[in-house]
C-alpha cells in the first residue's frame, strides 16, 4: 500500500497559485500575439493588392476609363484621382504595418518576460521543495 500524500503547505499552495497565474498571463499574451500576427497578415495582403492596382494604373493608356464601385454602382473616376487615392491607401497601410510591427515586438518582449518569470517561479519552487541538502524544507 502507498502512503497518502500530505496536503500541500500554504507555501506550496502559494507557489502553485503563482505558477497558474503566470501560465494564464502567458496564454493571454500568446493569444494577443496571434491577433497581432493575423492583423499584420491582413494589412500585408491589402498592401500587395493595392500595389498591384497601382502597377495596373501605370499600364493604362491615356484614353482608358477608370470606374469606382460605390455601393451597387460603378462611377467614372479620373485616373489621377484614382492613382492618388490608391497611393494614400498604400501610405496608410504602411503606417498600420509599422504599428503592427511595434505591437508584435512589444508582445514578444512581454512573452519573454513572462516565460522568464514562470521559469524563475518553477526554480524557486523546486529549490524550496528539493534543497541541495536532501529533505524538503518546511
């Protein structure tokens, strides 16, 4: 027969609580990071699409007509106005990509700090439960 394990001490419960809290924090940070990555990918796709459109404008003949979709209607638009609109959109998207990159970098740093804190708590717990002298401390 095996002996029943002793219930955790208050100190052990506190370490367990800290570990769980830090793990939950890391999970939240990880989900936040994934959202930042997803947002960046969306802006990247929009940037590529707008750059393709700008390239197509460069290939148009002077006599070409450009139309803009407004609700269910196609409305004729002057080429310089359309080009200007696309360039402004590209600049806006680039700004959003920079903001996303800053968010991603910040999130990576937060995750690294959280992982370090988690490792530190685990080391403290193990050192307290299994000191170099042999028997656990109480």
